[in-house]
């Protein structure tokens, strides 16, 4: 294969161990593996996370949860948003934890649990300031009490989500957490309480509570700020390709769609079989760089759907040479954060954007 993502499962396990060092004894670890484990491959990463000591997993929807279950992973899996009432039978059948914030959802789940003579475990989401989904704080205690009385329902957890935890100096996270604490202090037999994401694990240790939900740091990536000083993470993903074609072009030759690049001198141009359909973003046109034989070379012309051009000047490069798009080669490195900066986005989007047609190879 010419273009692929190489995933280090040992790095993922290392990162979980490192995060655990920041937690108090007894604090549970929920590994967030939604979006195909942030582009790393949900089944392999889920298995590695459980082997490294994660007590539970979190996904975005039923499809993701079933992919993990059908691979034989039996630990608790929390679906982070409500599911359509039409799939409640599968939620109960596969013993999945369901987030709820509307009574109709909980009632349908209760009915399905009773039908199957099983218990459906739910986590109540409270919107303390993210503004997307969740029970309003003023209604949260009554909501928990109401759904806890439904037959076949166990309120296993209650949680909220921070909007600005990446800023260690902002007061908004403290305001959200204060609202959440007021709610959980009023609930008898309080269920598992969780609020902290990766950034809050680092910057707001008072928010760790009974469990933390860690996504980004599992994959060796840091929240913004000074987090590199706080924890030693290893990037788990390398994005690689190979030179498949070389051609010599004279001064003045235009390249790729729109002719946005013109050769400033006689040069050798390498064709790389990766494009925006693979997750090598079009914004890297005439801006990005790659590493070949331990040296950086510029992307020239527009990145196309399947192919990208690189100017290697007069250097010795051969067809078949490895091309590092993200990762380290012979002492040179291109980080996810560097690529995100060039694309004017965040690291999450870069790794989640690596396309499905790109094979994942595990080491």
C-alpha cells in the first residue's frame, strides 16, 4: 500500500498510564473513542484502552457502540447523546449505557427494559453552559428523581461538559462546575459523577470527581496551553505515503489545478498518492510540507482529490521512498498541531479527517 496511517497501540497504552498518574486513587477512567477513535480505529483502540486499565468507553452513537460490542469488547460503553427511540431494543440487548435528557427517551427505554426483563443503565446529562444538549440545571434534580422511579431504569451516572476547560485561567469552567456541584449535592444516593475532559484533567483537578472522560490525550495530543509541561504523551499516529512518480520540469512550468504554482527554477517534482479525499487537506496547497529521506520539502500547486505534488529540487529522491505527512522520520518531525495551524483548524479535525480509504496499520 502507498498511503496509510500507522497507529502505535503501545503509545495509546502509555498515554493512559500517564493520565492516570494525575488522578486520585479510585477515580475511574472513561476512554472516549467516538469518531472511529478520533481517526485511529475504534476496535483496536478500544481493546488497547481496556488493556491499559480504562474501566469504560464513550461513543457518539449506537453504530459506534455496536461496532465495539460486535468485536467482543464487553466493558461498559456510554453513548454520549440520546438515541432514537426506535433503537431502544438494541440499547438494552447489548447492555449499553444511554445518555438521557428527555423524559420520552427514558420512558421508552424503561418500556423496552421491562419487556426484556433487564435493567437499562442511563447517565443524565446536565447542560451547565455548553448550550448543546442536556437538562437545564433548574430541572436536573427533579428529572433525575422522575426517571429513577421508572421500572427497569438505573440512573448509573450524571455528567456535564465543559465549554472552556482549555483555558486554565478562565472562570467559566469554575462557574459551570459550581452549578454542577449544587445539583449533585441535592441528589440522594448520587450516581457516578463525571465532568472532566482532557483539558480539565490537566488544568482543573478539582473537577475529576468519580470519573474522567479522556479523548484527545489518549492519542498523544495536547490541549492548548502549557500542557506539555504537565504530562508526557506519545503521539500514536503517523500518516505516511510513498513517492510514486518523478519528473524533471523546467523553469516556468505551472503545476496542478488553477496553475497556482510556477517553478522558479529547473526542479524535480515528486507525485504523492494522497489527496483531500484521504484527509490531506486542500488548505495545504502551496503551504504544507512533507518529509522525504529526513528532509522537508514543500507541497507545490493545489492538493487534489487523490494526488499531491512536492518539489524536491535537485536532491536525490527515488520512486518508492517513504513520505512522512505526519510523524517523525530521521530526526525531522511534522506534528498534528503544525498541520492544524497550517489548515487554520484544531488537532481534532486533522486526525478525524484522515479518510476511511486510508488503511490503519497497528504496531
